[in-house]
C-alpha cells in the first residue's frame, strides 16, 4: 500500500500538481511535511521552466531564424 501511495504522489508531481494540493490529496495536515517527504520526486525546476516557456511561445518561435538578440535603441 505504501508503494502505491508513493507512486500516486510521484505521478501527480510529474504532472505538475503543486505541493499544497498533493498534501490535501494525501491527507497531510502540513504541506511542509509533504514537501520534505516527496521533494526528491519533483521535476527539475529548470527543465520545468524551459518547458513552460517553450509551450508559451510554441514551435514557431524556435524556427523563426531569430538569434535571440534584443535590439538596443541608441
């Protein structure tokens, strides 16, 4: 049963569920306890941030030929 509960938490974290909601799902009274228990299962925040930005701008932003330089007014 413990393994199933751990798997449930890992699936929700991988899907992007936040700690407070996961804490409620698991019946924990303190989200801090949930964070301390399952933090090793949380996706890499840098990867998560990159995915969020890629999703916001979509694939077209990658293929526009822009080198990413920001024009500077003089």
